[in-house]
């Protein structure tokens, strides 16, 4: 954390509003202790934090903080008036490289989320050492880096590769990929230390998307979901509303901080179209009683 302390001192931080990725919360007390030993005042935001899209500037101001420290995500360009520092928490541990030999393709596109970039670099060398051709694209801060809503590092090389290898934990990033990538996707789960097969999940969600597009055709009342989190506006809800109302639907733009089923209870709607974090569908699909699709599904055949 030495570099972080230096950065904070350099910008003259005094009172820091800390936001930390949900998966790293167990580290927060340690981090606070180090920051306070170095003379900073801290306040920890205990609301969920899923990405660098969610920068709590308003809340930081309420507590008269001069700096926001965002831990676990990398900057993707959300503009703030308060100084915001992104601290990318890297995970680098031993993995079972032998598992990767199960990938029976020659040209492999390599991708991961920011936390696993050090592992991605070692995987790249390993794959090369066993005769594979490895492709990476740099569209965010690091080569091969994707986020849950930006998989351009994969799309950019799709034509050149036979398959993709995603270094990750859980299903979050894999579910982002399968919707846009047509090549085979191998998923190496760091926690399980092996390749995992998610093809059943992909098939399941493909069917749900297809079905919900049919629901859209027949829907009368539609809820368009938006969030006021600073970096979570995808598509244009107002244009979408106009477009759908031209073909006889009635649309309601519904704004949230965090979108949940409970907040939608009592509204007589046929379908939800999500313009907020595109991972609400499919990741949270089962939490909603109403059928839901992302805004870009409306424009697909
Ligand atoms: S919009 Fe969603 S997927 Fe994108 S960074 Fe935010 S939480 Fe992650």
C-alpha cells in the first residue's frame, strides 16, 4: 500500500471516503488501520459496491470528505469533482497450470478482470511455453482487462482467435461474455483452481433472452429501469421510451439507486428493460418476478 499512501499524500488527502468492492470487504479494517496510522481520517461506505461506475460523490460530500478512495476496481472515466483515487487490488496466487492443457485450440484470446491481471500475465507465458498462440487486446488500463460491462478486449480479437480463456472467479464475467462472443469460452475459476464448464448456464440464459424478446412483442406496459449511479447509464431511456411508444406500448422510466424486486412491487407492468448495470440481467434474473431484458436486446433480431 506504500504507493497508495504516497498518492494520497501527494494530492493532499485528509478525510477519505472509502468505497470497496464487495468481494474485498474482509480487507477493509486492515486498510483503514494503515491509512489512519499514516494520518488520514477515514469513513467507510458500507453500501454495496459493484464497480467503478458507482462513485458516491454526493455521500462523500455529506461527510465533508476531500477524497474518495475506490478499492478493487479500475478507473473507467467517471467524472467527479472530488479527487478520486482508484486502488486496484490485485490477486496473485498459485494456480494449477496443467488444467490449461485441456484447452484443445491453438489460438487463444486471453482476458480477465482487473484483480487477476498478475495471474493473466503468468498464464500468458505458460500458454506460450506449451506452444499456444496467445492474443490480448488493450482497451482498458491493462492488456486483456475486461469489466462486467466492457468486453471490448475480447470483441477486438474475436476474429483472430479459436477460443477465449477467461481468468476469473464465479460466473459474473463469463455471463457478460457469452452474450456477445460467438467463439468457445473456457473459464478458469481461480477459487476452484480449475476450468469450469458454464455451457449449461449460457444455454439457459440464451433461452430466457429469446423468450423475453417474445414477451416484449406482446407487452403493453413496460418499466425502463435506470440508476443514478454515476457510471451506470447504458442506452438512452428517453429515446427507447419514444421508440416503443410509437409502436403502441406505454413505457415508464423508473429510477433507482440499487434496483430490486421489492421496489417494483405493486406496479402493473408486463416487462422490464434495464438501462442500468447490464449485469442485473442475467446475474440477478432470478430475483425479479417480471421478465427482464437489457436495453440492447431490444435492438437485436
Ligand atoms: S455498470 Fe455494472 S458491470 Fe459495469 S462496472 Fe458497474 S457494476 Fe460493473
